[in-house]
C-alpha cells in the first residue's frame, strides 16, 4: 500500500511558527506532488520500481523547524535487493534537506502490510517526529510503531512498542491493545493500553497502561498517570 501519509498535526497558524508569507508554502503531499517526486528520487538513487504493492514513495508533510517539508520513505529495487531510504525533501520536491539514508526494511512491507505515517511533536521542540504505524496482515493481529526523530540534518529510527499480537502458532504469546496520545506540557506522550496479554515478551506488553516519552533519541516508559 504505497501512497501519501497525512499529517495529523494542524497546519500551524502564521503567527505561531512562521510569518504569513511562509505560511502559504505549506503543502500537503498529495498524489500530484508524490508521483513526480517518486520518479525523481528513483532515478537519483538508481532504483527500480518493480512491484506496485511494495516499491515506491510514501510521504507526509512535517514541520521541520521553521519550515514545512516532506518526510519521505522510498522503497526500490537493485536487482533482487530491496532498499528502504528515509529522508526529508523540501516542498519543491527535489532538494534534500535531510539526505536519504538506508533504513530498516520490515518484512511486512515486502508482503503488502499496511504502513502509514502520523506526525507529532513528541518532545516539544516545535519540529515534528514521524510515527510509523505497521500492521502485518499475515497475522491475526500484529501491530506496532516506530518513531523517526529528526535533529537538524540527522535522522534516527527508534523502535517503538508493540500494540497487538496474535499468531495461531504461538498461543502463549498473545496481546491486544490500542495506541493513543496524551499531552505532557509542550510534549506529547504515546500511550499503549493493553487490555489482554499473556505477559511481557518480544511481541507483547503486559496488561495495563504504558506511557512512552521521547528522550533525545530513545523512547522511555514513564509512570502512567490516572486516565
């Protein structure tokens, strides 16, 4: 499922982060923007687009400091090898503000799993982080998130928590939860509420409410407040 993400952060008011002139440059990464950018980047990195369900460009508009920009994920092929490149491109669709670099390629992405982006300012620095939501459709339930943190021209992938997991071959490793957010001052916390769980494992959190905060380039679990 290759396509555009959508920012869940409201478009900033002109007086909040930039003047009225720059506010007009906010641009959603619609298909008319995504398609030519995909062609440009595939050519630039000498990658082939071989499978419609796997290869291609996903993008979402983010606030990067004082300017809007596109966070991009490009998946393409070099012969039999797939590559997943992550970076930030200016709204002109060609200028790389954070140069594309190889990222971790999840197995679910090569099998048509559902992947989508959400943007949140997790640490209150007025620049967005990107929440990557994964849903492995091969399993009865398998959903988790990663966080992409942007610091100047640096990009860091942070493994996030599992939300739900159910595999008929692993009956002793099952959990079902939901992901929400809550504000903490100027920052935002990620909250996984696990309704049922067989216990903590590589795939599951124990039952309860788990709150995660971004601390520099890692997610840490912090004490949960009373909902």
